[in-house]
DNA sequence: CTAAAGGTGACAAAAATTGACACTATAAAA
DNA sequence: TTTTATAGTGTCAATTTTTGTCACCTTTAG
């Protein structure tokens, strides 16, 4: 087994099991504890956030948000991604476009600088029209990229999500809901959720949601979201 | 210098100089010819297309289209890219969405499989509406990803582009134009080009363009594209 | 205090990389 | 035809990097 492969195996094991100890990892990958510790150090250098605790009952824990992936992309592929993100932003943006920008910045950084210049010049030749003119961009909502993990976890772990919501009239309420779907009607995004207190579905404009937090321990089941059924997703939405 | 760093240096040198010889590269990176040959072999294994010719006057040549870049992305960033591309496709797609798909497939492949499953499940919670309903997707044009390099070069090198164009009435003409801009009005893309034969700007729907090829040796200058001026980009476009 | 955990430093053993050299093949020039 | 300049392969010893062992330190729970 390669050095790289072994480090990947360690990262994978940590991801899968949540926590582990150096000794257990050493046995798993067939290397000494010293080598595993060196690998952990290398992974940390590469940006993995690995918490560790000394003492009895301690161990290693990988921060899932720090999981990184390396992909080898051709210039054309990078370009296609650039266009997608640029078009999306011109069409009104997405709440998480900041993250996409970061991703693209990283990709660009990895490209040779002359290629980046070429791409930029090509992008200058792009005019993305009409859609950007139809909608009021100044009114477009944005979300802090830091909020994404909370939403992602709420969907995947089926945990309740608690947040403040300011409706079209400016009235602020506290909500605790079961996230069922995301509805994208550029430039606006809506969280479609079951509101147990009201025993009904509600649409929440994402940019009117603030301080979302996961409710630990409370899970729910997926419901059939009645799109196009008796609840129209397009009508009754505040834009 | 690291093995990886040296291989990167070799790839960069080939990119910069177009062609080179093993001996020259060996001197440049301070290694033996044997080692450079081994590195070349490794680069080829990784997907770089490096043409070589034996004999006097021969040498190595890197296919610029095979230039690859590695970027380290967090899961959230991958997710943001996924959403961008998915939304773009729902909004009518882009001519090069195939390339974006390939790029994302590569990124996904690099992610651990459990994370991919999570992302897929999250994407299932996305409903991208309205735009997709407004436009006739069946009428949407697509372009072969292989055509992108020709367009990119035409823009960057300011070379004439020759292609067949089938207009709204089905009449096919042969064109040779100066590409000036791309106009994106989802779901359709237009090439805005100066047509020297007609001494005027013309808009070409990208999906009605076929067999584009670069005209070697003929370059042109950038013109001021009269958007929103006396030529409206939105009117007079066949949709 | 003890046991179980993470972490560091030093050094020899093991493994991978590298260079030297001999060799083959090819293409252009002399 | 011979020479020269190039790519490419195989082998093996020298060099460099990686790994394991061991001694030792710190932290924490019981």
C-alpha cells in the first residue's frame, strides 16, 4: 500500500466510524502507531480538522465539515463549471453562490496563471441577459455559507430545524419545522417544511430565515410534498 | 524538491514552452534524463497527453487540451457546485452542460461513496421550478462538448470561425465570422459575431451551428458589440 | 497511583527513488 | 551510407525517504 493510499484509508476509517484511536487505526491499516501518528499529522497539514483527546477514553475524531476531495479536471471542465456558476449568478444567484465562488477560486488557483487569464478573457465575452433584467436583484436574498451545514444535516439526519422567520409583513416568529424539500424559483429559494405546530406545510423564503439551529434528538419522517397537487408551489409565494 | 513538485515543474515547463526535449527538461529540473522519462511516463499515466517524436529534431509536446488541474474542495463547496449545475440544467441547460457533468462526476468520484449518497439524497429534496416550465425544453439546443475548444480558441486567439448555420426557416448557409461575444438567454445560447461578408453583426443560435472549424492564420480585432444600443440582443432572436 | 490514551525525538532497518550505463529504435542531416 | 540527435527500456548500485522500535512525556478517568 502506498503512503497516499494509507492516509486515505485512515481518513476514510475516521469518517466512517466517527471516532477511533491511534492503536485501532494502526491495526486496521497494518502500520505502526508511530506511522499512523505521522499520517494524522500529514492529514492535518492538508486541511483535515482532526480533534484529539488524550487520556483514558480519549481518541481521534474527524470534523466532517473538513472532509476534502481532490479532483483532477481538464481546462474545458473548469470552464464549464465557471459558466454554470456565472450564469446562475446572473440568473439571480443562489443562496450558496459564495461557496461555489470559493470552490471555483480554489480550482482557478490550481490552474496555471496564463490559463486563468484566458478564462477570464473568455468570460468577458459572455453576456447573460434577460433573466437578470426580469428580476429585482437588489431584492435577492442571500444566505451565509456557514448556514449550509445546518440545513444539510437537517435534511439528511431528518432533524428538526429551529429558526427565526420574518414574513412579508415583517412579523418575526420562531419556528421549529421538519425540512422536507427545497424549492428553487430563481432568484429565490424556499424551504418547504412541515410545521408540526400548525399541522401543515409552510414555505419559507430562505433569505428571511435567520439563526437556524438543529434540534438534537428530534427526528421525523419524510412526507409526500404536495407539489402541483392541492398546494401550488408557485402561487402564494412572497417574492 | 519533491517527486510531485518535480513532475509539476515538468508539466508546467512543457505547457509554457509548447515543446521541449528530455535533455532540456532534465537540466531544467536538475535531474537525470532517466528520471525525467520516468516522470513523463507517470504524467501520462495520470492523463496528460504528451506527444513525442524520436529522431533528430524530435522532442516532447504536451497537448494543451489535456492540461489537468487538481483542486481540494470541501464537501460544502462540491455541493454548491452541484446545485449550480443542477439549477442551470433545470433552467434550460447550457450547451456545455455535458462538460460540467463530467467535471462533477470526477469530483463525486473523488468523494467517499457515503458522502455521494448523502449529496444525492439532498439533491432529491431540490425542486427547481417555474423556469423549467416556462420554456420548451424539447426545443433546447445542445452542443457537442468536443466543439468547445474550437470556440474557445476562436475567442482567445481571435481567429475566424467557419461553420454551417441552419436558420429558423431551415435554410443552411456557410459562414465565416469573427466571434465577438456569447449571449446567454437561458435556455438558449447565441454566438454574436461580426460577419465580414455582410459587414454587420449577426446572432447565431449555438445549437444551429454545425461543423465549426478554426480558420488558421486569419485574425481580427475586437469590436464594440452594440448590445442595448441600436441592436437589441433580445429582439430579433429566433427562439 | 495506575491505566489508557495522544504526542515527540532519535536512530537503525526497510523500502522507494534516482543516476549511471548499456542498449534499442527512429528520423533527419551530412 | 554514416553520423547525429532524439525517445525509450532494463539493470543495478547508490542515495534518499519512509517506517518501526523504543524511550519518554503529557493528559485524563477511575
